[in-house]
C-alpha cells in the first residue's frame, strides 16, 4: 500500500509557473515509478510525466520543454515544475506511483489537485 499526498495546485495566468509536489509513504516497492497524470473536463486521463528510481523520464509531447519532473534524494517525493503554462494545461493533476513492471495507469493514486490556467 502507498499513500500519496499532493500539493501545489492553484490558479495561474497564462505564461506563469506552478510546482506540484507529491509525497509517498508506505511500501517502497510501489514507488519504482512516480509521475503525474491529468484529466480535463470531458477528456480521458492522460500521462503528463513520469520518472523511475533509475532516473528515466517520460513526458507527454504537449509538455516537453515546459514541464520538468524530478524526485528528491530519498526518492519518495516527486515534483512537477510547470513553466509557460497554457489554458489547455487546465486539469486536475493526479500523482501516481507504481511498482517495477507496471503498465501505464496502474498503481496508486493521489486525491488530485486542480490546476487552472486563466487570465
């Protein structure tokens, strides 16, 4: 079992920045991959960025060059630095953690944090 606690969402103007954090507690075997998904109204949940314990990363094409995922030294907290935000980035952002070998969308989920990009 893993518990994920997210923070850092909010309202920001287009072109602004936000930093999301997600702290994991529980089974260390279940945090091989940690990442962020998002779901906008009327759309399916999609992967934003993910990072493994080995440092490998995966980004959605729509956020490459604008968002950066990282983990702390203990590897139990994952961050998402979001720069140059656009209105289309508006969504509920969910933290995810998963054991080694899991497929996309599997594992544990946080409660979600709202990110709204609007002037």
